């Protein structure tokens, strides 16, 4: 099956099982790192990119959270959201995120927005998602700006508005947010909310690649394979960019979608 990647309209975010071609076309949610303090440690056997708590640290966090410390409340929300040191409990995650969010803690506001907008375990409430994304975005928190842009691009809880989406993506992209840079490229590629420009699309794909996003490098590789985006077809350049994809996948495994990971596992068999 062949078709031009640059002519299709995005319909939903990259959070489900899809083919790579679909992944290259759809906006990407910003996965903010849940690592706001040095008292967290990286799991030695996890590739999820989510940090874990040791027992003593968890006790310290809970005590501080119960005393009203916003950062600790946020981290306790992370623990319940991801099942770190406690059994996963979405209701408690939301409750602790909310306590921190109501104190103006941007990371918690963004995480609360994601729980309402993207979680597969919590009923979607896009109005609440937008509310909390906006609260964090107005504090210039780049992941929330990207996520808010995605709601506008896809018309989730708001009227679809590519111009508004472009504005929020741009704010985040200029701060180096890899997902927003990729999403900017898609808008330029399709001419949604902005004049179509393959030059600008390539510029932002390369910025996203420099920021460490494998899909951006993959999209450039495919463009060289097929002579798309104004590039001359080149097998040599395609191979070079595919090698870069592999480098980024190894360096940032948490940025690989579940679908991509399964595809990679198949190739190893």
C-alpha cells in the first residue's frame, strides 16, 4: 500500500497501537519527565523513563505531602499513577495531583490534565484536561503547551482550531520540547493553521531530532527514501537517518511507542 504521507489529516494522538505510517502523521503528546527532585532514583531494569522511589524516600515524600508541600504531593501522585512503592490507584493519583495543582505546581497541573485527557483507566473529561493544561501552559511549562496544542488540533473538548494549536506548539517548540517541534512540522507539512512549507517542516523535524525524538528522524529517513518534502531521493541519506533513528531509540527508549517496541521485538526473533 502506498500513499503520500504529506496529504493525510491527523485524527488522534499517538497513544494507541498503530502502524508506523500512521505514527508519522499524528500529533504527539508531551510526556513530561516525572523527575523533579534528586531524591528519586532510576529503576535499573525499567525502560519506561518513569523514575521510582525507594522505601525511605517514599516515606519522606508522604510525610512532606501530608504537610502541604506541593512538590511532594505531585510526586506522591506520580507514585500512585505509576504504581511506584504503592499499588496503582488512579483516584489517589488524581487527588494528590490536584492538591499540588491547586497550589500552582505546573508539573502537577500538566499531569492532572493528562489523566483527564489521555489516561485509558480514567473516564475522559477534556474540559478538565484543558483547564489544567492551560493553567500549566500559562506558566510557560512547555509539555503542557504542547498538550494544549494537541487538544486544539484534534478538537478534543474544544472546537478544532489549527491556528490556536500552532500558537501553543510554537511556544513549546521554541523551548526545545521535542513533541511540539514534531507537531509543528506536521502542521507545516499539511498546511494546517499555517501556510504549507516543506522547508519549515524539515526545519522543525530536524529540531525535534536534535532534541532526541526518534520519530522525527524516522520521518526524515522516509522522506529521503521516497523523495518527499522537497528532498531528492537518496538511499544513502535514508540509511544515514535510519541509523540515527536507532541511536535515538537506544538513548531515549521511553520515547518509543508501544507499537514500535513490539515491532522491534518481532525483528529480533
